[in-house]
C-alpha cells in the first residue's frame, strides 16, 4: 500500500528500527516537527516515549498512525475533529474484527464445558 501526499509523490519507506526521533518522523511523514507536537495534543492515541531532557522517541506503530492522520487531514480533507472521530471508528472496527475472529460459537463453548465436566467427573471418581 502506498500513501500519496497532495503533491503526488510517495512517502519514504519506514526503516526497520525501534525508535525514531521527531526529526526522523518529520522526514518520513513529510510533516513539520511543530505539527507533530500539536497532533500529540489533539490525538490521544499518539503518545511518543519521552526520554533524556523530554526528547520524543516514536515507535513504528506511531509513525504509521501519523501517516494515517496525515492522509485523513491532507488527502481526504478531514478536520482535526473529524480525523479524531474517524481514527476512533477505525480502532473500534479493528477491535471488533479481533473479537469476532477469536470468539467461539455457543455450541463450541457448550461442548468444551461438557468435556471439562466429564474430565472433572473422572478425576472425582479416581479420588473417591
């Protein structure tokens, strides 16, 4: 998947490293550092680690989040409030997918409970 900025060029690939400085993220996302600091206040999902004299260090998932925010604001034309709401919706959709993929049907749960009860009855008979 490639993200295009309003100018029509691709954003640079994200290197495989654990932490990125605000300057590196600024270049990777083509967003100025003061805008990144502002977005931290507006988007609660964006929380870089702060170390050594309050220096910000962003992780890979945060760089991806910043690219998503950038796309919503600059390419799709959302307002800050609209982008915040859309991110919350996307997060809720992802959570729903995870739950639906891991949930089991009532029949499966009933079968598992029956197997547990049978196993406990066997243990009870052994002990008595």
